[in-house]
C-alpha cells in the first residue's frame, strides 16, 4: 500500500502490463498497427492515483523508452511523469539502474508477446516436425517484428545487458537444460523446437549443437541491420521479402546437406594475424 506522499490521491485500478493477446502477428506500416500486441501503459503522461507505485514507475519508464530510446529513462523524470516525488520513487528503486533493469525485464515480456502473436497467427500442424519448424519461424518473425515495432525496447534489452545470451550459454555448458523459469521464453521456444527436430529424425544430432545460437545471431543481425543501416529505407514489400528469404536460408541451412560443391568443413582452418592498424 502506498503512503500519502507517494500517490496524493485515492486508490484505483491499473491496466495490465501487456494487454490481451493480439489477433494478428505483425503490424505492416500504419494500416496494420491495430493488429500489433497492445502496448503497456497509457498513451500520454498522467498523474498516478493508487497504491501500485512500483508498477506505475515501470510503465512510465517503458513509455519513455518507446518515445525517446534507452537514454530517456531518468528516474527523476519518470517520477514526475507518474505524479510523485523522487523520494517516493527511490523507495521502490534504489538506483536508476534498478529501474532500467526492471524496464528491460518488461521489454522481454513484450517481445514474448510478439512471438506468441506469430504463433497464434497460423494453425498448429499435426506433424511434430512441421510444428517445430512453425515454432522456429514464429520465434524469428516475432523477434524481428518486435525490433521493428519497438526499436527503443529492442535497443534497451541488448544494451549493456548482463543477461542477454545467458540462456544460450547455460544450455551450452550444462548437460541438462536449466529450469524453464530461468530460460528466456522466446529462446526456449526455438531451442525446444530444434530438440523436437532431432527427436523426429529430421535434424541429425551432430548438427544440433550451437544451431540455436546461429539462428539467434541471424535474426538479431537482420533486426539490427533493418534498424541501424540504410536497409531501414527498404520499402515494406522488399523488407518482408528479405525477412522471408532469411528464414528460407536458415531452414535449408539447418536441415540440408550440400548437394554438390566443396564442403566448407574441408577448407583449412586458419588463424591470420590481425591487420596492422593505420594511423
């Protein structure tokens, strides 16, 4: 329960963090924004009038990241947006970084909403292997489309993050996968789908190792290129074709053996010296 100086008003009800599950997977330009997963928090600034102050501060931080990127999270400003004093905010977050980490955690949950939206956009397949491929594709599409729709959150999640990649690292080192509650939800969907492909005899066990990391690198790399380079100027149709082509390449790269031509594994392994720096 909040103290009087935290709220300055009567108790009320706060909206949920992520809204109901979306009906469609991805927005396409302005016309498709209605089908995107609902954003946490309101559309504008407002005074806060009930006891769940910690959640309100996180929601305000989330909104700031969406409007101004990762650097927009300033605890004093978040407190002002929420209608409380900085002193009240510090009762719930010991430091600015504590608030940033909580907003990151909420951002990961939003990304998971996009993955769930992609899964919900197509019917389940009866064949386990086909269903596993559908899960891999939905995870990647949700990841890329989350990045394009929520660039501020995407940048925040992977900016100086101590935990990004922890699920992949843990599963690489441990003989047994960590408990589900300790695993990144979107990564877990992809990794478990690869295990199904092995169990169904579609993916050879010797090709399973590190495949999840390779998939993650591909979808993260494309997301970054579409945000941070001139590829951001691609027309919508070309962008969608690029995303589709990525998953075509990934699918065949995971499952297919080379039909002809040299095997890259036959090439000599070299460790050249780094180029001499100029200047």
